[in-house]
C-alpha cells in the first residue's frame, strides 16, 4: 500500500489530519459556527438551521463528534451538542506554530 497509511505518521499529524478532515465540509463548518453562536448545548435546533435533511445533519454531527470537535450528551430523547474547546485549541495551536515557523524562515519561495 502507499505512504498514506496512518502508522507512517506521528500521533500529532494524525490528530490534526482527523480534525482537518472533519472540517472539510461546509455543512460541518456551518454546524460549528451555529454552536459557537448559540454559546450553549443545542438539542434539536441544528436541523432547522441548515438546508439539509435530518439524517444528513445527524451524519455530519457524527463526523464532528468522532473527530472530537463537538461533544454530545444524551438528555431525555435528544442528544445535546456543544463545542469541544480543547479540539479548537489544538487546531489554533497547530496553525499558530506553523505560521510562526514560516515567519521565522521568511521563506521566499514562490
């Protein structure tokens, strides 16, 4: 098999790739933005905020949860979702670090 096997990369590289993959769909970005705007755990309102069917929204929520970007808690018959701040900090730290390295090198390529 090719060099895309995850065991060929560090845990940190795999973690960032998982987060990036989960962010790779505009519906998931919209869900995250809605959860940030709401500033609370949301149980059923997410479907009303997106032009997507409920099963599609559920699949996107599952992807975000599996990547660790959101948390879901069962409350009665519903699952309430909120942002996992730790995952967002991981993404922020990653881009802050690579930006600092690029600025330090002052790479003149391209």
